[in-house]
């Protein structure tokens, strides 16, 4: 296990056997999740806001309109926390307290930096769009200079991070194993439905493969 | 619109047309989401942690082992933020910057209170289990006195909250509508797979309906 992402703040006190500081594991979970939840504190009050993001190597990018409270706070370099969670299943045990959820999550701590260089900004917006739907960027109009200027982008380096994974069957007390109740896992996955064209799309135009076969699996 | 949940801190500065402070809307989203993300600050650092929860009327319950960093912080009454996000679809526009995600989210701000009364604690654990999988509680062994004592529960009242909803097709600039590219929505939903019994479950025993037909829809 690569432990360079481990600090006192990302050490896992509860269920340490579920934890990992392995970069590959962290990257895979970050790439599979669709949105993150960003935490930041303003006037002593923490806020947790869902947001799109993109990863390029060891950098995570977030964006927002110039007035976005989240991006404005992050730009100021306040301590932040970026968390993603994949829900993999419901764990049905034989006793109430052993019920659980199978999941894979990543917590990244740090302070973000504003991205001002237009080339890095464009690269970040491409990464965010491609994170949401891989293969889309080249099919659509790229941001204009005005759109780029109206969008704020911040970078959060993955320097202090941990993954936590709960997988597999219920962990029942051995004294409960004889109970005549079904126990196991109901798997869960975020799955796509049939793409819905908007009113201006030519009904004859074919649905792109990345929309027809949309998947978060990485 | 019922505005009593609206404060300066839950006012929506960005896309106010997507916001709501209606209790029914907020309850419906809270009931449909499987996990929440809880934000709290320790030594100036915000943490965002995924957690199960349950709702009883205007109260949200969270639980954890006695050593859980999250529950210990919440017990102390630090300012907290509980956020849930439902992912409903990918919005494919004709320009990069108009891409979006359809979602329904709720943000609840407040300070939690420890639940010490054993009857309320038991009721809270029942609400959390039933939130995760409705119909399960009566089929399994209830918590023992020892299990109850080893579990911490906190209550967060829904007194300051907002919902935010993005739905529907892309919102393209009218000058982009003629572009020959497919645009629309790829719907998303957290869906169950076939239940997987654990090694101690009698293979002849039938899978309960709440596991076979698991759904988050409310």
C-alpha cells in the first residue's frame, strides 16, 4: 500500500480494514463517480454542495459561474473537502444493527487554487465535460472567449486523500446465523435509460454511442 | 411556496428558479435518497462523510459507533450540513458550457442533538433501517441492550433547509440550435440487480419482496 496520501486527518479510525491510501484505487473511484460533494466553511457554518468535477493526473478541477458561492469560497483558498461515494448495494443482515450499505468512497482534503491561465481553464472544462460524458467534447461547440471569462475554475491537488470500501456479504454475529431469514446483498448501480432527444434535435439523427451505451463503469 | 425554511444561509443565489423551500418537496427528496453527505468542521478543516440516515417527521437521525469521528463531532453540537443528491440524468447540450446534470438535492443546516432516551434511540435505528430497506425491520433481530448502548444516535431538526432541482432538456443558446449534433437527456437511476444470498442463507428460502423489487422511488 502506498501511504504517502495518509496523514493524521485522513487516517481511518473506524473500520481501518476498509481503508486505502492507494493512488490507483483513489483514481478509479474518482473516475467512476459522477458528482462529488464539496465541503467548505463560511462564517463557521460548513456547507456541502454537489458539483461536477474532472480529474487530470493528480489534480481535480471544479467550475462554476462567477457568482457561485462554492467557487468563490474555494478561490479564497479556504480548507476544503471533496468527497465522492459510489453506492454498490444494500447489505441485509439477520440483526438490525448489522445492516449496511456496500460503497466505495474517496475523501480529498486540501485548499484549492484559482485557475487563471486560459489554456489550463479550457483543459479543465474539457476534463469536466469528458468526466460527465466521455467522448462528447469533440462533438460540440467549444467555449467562446466570453464563456471562458464568465466561468471560474479551481484546482484541488490530490495530496491528502483516502478511500474507504465496504464490499461483500453481511457480517452477522455467529449466534444469529441460524435465524430463518433471508440475508445477503441487493446490488445497486446508477444505470442509464433510453436517451431522450430535445425538441430541436432532428428525429432522424442517430443517438451517439456514448449516450446510447452510457456507463459510469471504469 | 412555504418559505419558513428560508434563511440568508439557505437562499439560493445561483439559479434561484431551481430552488424550493417547500417542506413536501424536501421530504420527498430526503426519503428517496439512500445516503446523505454530512459536513462538519474540526480544527478548521471541513469533513464530508457519507452516512445512512432516517427521517421521522421534521427530524433526521444519524447513527454511528461510539468512536465515530462524525457522530462525536455532531454530538458536541458543532454546526453541521446534511446534503442529499439524487442523480436523474446527463444533459447533453450543443455547446460545451451548457452541459449539465439533472438532479434533485436538499441541503439541511443546523446543530445536532444527542439522542439518549433508549425508546427514541430504538425508534431512530428503526427509521434508519427502514429508510435503507423498507419492510426489513420486522424480519430481523431487534437491537439488544448492549448493541443499543454501543450505538450513538443524533437528531438533526429540519428547520433551515432548501431543495434544488434541475430537470428537463438542455438550455442551449438559440444561436446553437441549428448545429447538427444530437442533444437531449440520458436519464439515470440507481437500480437494483438480482439479490445475492449469503453463504448461510438456505438456498430454498424465498427472497423477500422488498429485496426482489427494491426501489428508491417514493
